[in-house]
């Protein structure tokens, strides 16, 4: 039996955040079968207000124009045909931490 996440889908995305430099973060994830795009959004940790978002077709993104010394939470949603939500995951990342990386498991 698969665990159903808050998104109502049975798959959880595992994200990797790396190259956390003063003004940007790199985030990547494993491709999701049948995904046609990925919606990426981010907010400051502890704040639910989304600062920005973008839709990408690849399984990696660089988020730039961020504030230094700030922890962000990046959420990626895999979308399929008709924008059906297939999987979702989130990972924290702090600018200025060099090239450290972290995984966030559900």
C-alpha cells in the first residue's frame, strides 16, 4: 500500500538542493514517469507566502535573485496530461552555504 501525500497523489518527489551560494540555489530531482512539466515554487522558511514560481520541463532548476543568508523551502510538483498532479516534494536550502547538499525525505 502506497502512502498518499498531502497532494492526493501516491508518489513523493525526493529533491536535492546544492550549490547554495549567496544569491541562488540549484535543485534537482528524479524524472517522474508521464510528467509533462514540473511546477517549482519557493518561499522563505517559516513563511507560507510563495515568493515566485516557474514551470520547467527538465528535472533541475537554478533559482536565482535570492537574498543572502536566507533559508528557502522549494516545492516541486510533477504535472501530467491535463495538469494532473503526479508527485510533489519540498526541500530546504540556505543561501551562502557553499556546495553542501541535502535530501528531504517524506
